C-alpha cells in the first residue's frame, strides 16, 4: 500500500515552491537585484579604483584636494557598508549614519575618495558586488536618496546618487 501525502505536506511543498519561484523572479527576471546590477554595469573593483584615481588626479590638477587621510575614508566606507548590509525588517538601514558621513564631505574630491575607499563590496542578499552608488540606490528609498543628494547640493558638491 502506498503512503498518502497529507494536506499539510502539500502545503509545505507549495510553500517551498513559492519561495523558490520568488527567489528566481527576484534574481533572474528583472527584479530588484537585477536592476541594481544593471546600474553597476559589471565594473570590477580594479575598474572602480582606476576611474576614481583618474577623477581624483583631475580634481587635484584643478586645485581641489581631499580633506582627509585615506584611512578616514576607509573607516567611513566601512561604516556605510555596515549601515546598508545589516538591514532587515527588524534592523532597518541606518540612514542617519549615511547622512552624517556625507555631511562631513567638504568637496567633490572627498566624495570621490569615499567612493574609491568603498570600492566594490558584496550586495546584500547577493553573491555579486557593487560600488557605493549601487549599494545606496539598492538600499535607500527615493526620498532618502533625495535627502542624501540635498546634503551634497547644500555643500555645492556636484555629485548625485
């Protein structure tokens, strides 16, 4: 005699299938992560480092210098990453830390140096990586991005996320 599948077993199978389908749609079919990765455009950490180095050299030739040492930007990059990577329903993104750090930026060279220090880091709930802009755009709501951009524009820093 064959064992019958109970109603609760059917429900469990349906739950597992639903989670699997949801994960597939999220990661493969143009979901949130897909849109973040398209913004990232596949840049490697080496490419990000080269681009930011060129930008910093250009800004320095125009008389704009970084306001802080390299280790300071690295510390801030680590704090921003911790603010976005540990977010969940129970522990939301720490926007105040992000706003505080960007409030300390004095010029465009500071923002570029922060982007350089951030490099490419793993995107939350993904095996892929993204730079600072990708991380912020993927984690902050539109209103929070607007507030971040306002912090920069109020300081006459011509950079928008």
